[in-house]
């Protein structure tokens, strides 16, 4: 953004944090039997987890 890249360790930390934050409501909705919100929150959690893996690999290459 604005011609500069965000450092990979910041992307990794924020992605892991957001993955956990999104996984918590996914599990709570799943246990309550509300499957649509559970699937939506779970999909977002997986999205952030994959982003964290990509940031980790990007960090390892440098």
C-alpha cells in the first residue's frame, strides 16, 4: 500500500491473531447449532490462517 510492503512478520502476527479471533465465534456458533454463521466465520478463519502460512513462507524465503 502506498508503494511499500508490509513486513512479513507483521502480516504473520496479524493473520494468526485474526484467524483465532474468527475461529472463536465459529466454534461457538457451531456448538449452538447455527451452521450458517459457523460456516461463514470458519471460512474467514481459514482465509486468515492460509494468509498466515503464506506470510510465513514469504518470511522464510528472505
